[in-house]
C-alpha cells in the first residue's frame, strides 16, 4: 500500500453502475452483486451515479473497476467490452449519461487534488433495452451474466 498524506490507499474498488428498474441498464449492478456473493471481502459499490457524484466514492483507491452497460449496436447483447479511460469513443456510449461523464469526473478529482485511482478498468456489457421498466435484464443479457462474472474475476486475480 502507498501512503498519501499519512493515510493508506485502499487497493481495489469495484463499482456496479446502473438503474435497477430499467431492464438491461441494471446489468452492472447485477454483476457487482454476483461478484460480491463470491468475494464478500471485496469493496463493492452499487450506484446510479457516474459523474461528479462518484469522486468521493472512488477517492483513496489505487485501482478502480467499473461495470456498466453500453449500447453501441455493434455487438450482440451480452458482449463484454474491456475498456480503459483512453477508449473515449466507446465510453461515450455508456448507457448511464448523467451530465459529467466518468472521464471528466476523474480528471476533475485529480485537478482538485483528490487521490484518484491510477489503474481504472471499465467493463461494459452490450445491452438490448435500457428504456423499458423492469427489474430483470433481457434473456440475452441475463444468460451472459454468470460467464461475465467469471471473466471479470479471472482478470482481477
């Protein structure tokens, strides 16, 4: 661990992003819950926030893993993208667009001197439907959730 101003940086935060009542938009939260069930000691946050509101949550972590939905229409529903902050073109398609995007929030945090994560990975799941009210994902996305959890855990460790 690294000491910053006398405090330890925490190693890893996993953040599941989505709206739990908008069908496939909830996939990030569902995957985060599945990972939490298998790794109960891992720091995991579920949120609908993606902009400036996440700065306080992610500050102090060395590594951040974000799981969200994305709708590009380029891949089949359930396809898993593994992105970095440098993939700005694809990041603009993340399904949660709440004013300030993730990249801007992290840059803003760094500008204000917050200890933002140095390593940031974004897993984005291609979705079909993020406009219909419902607590379940579409079948194509639901069927992929267990294997996506396995893929992310394999990458983490």
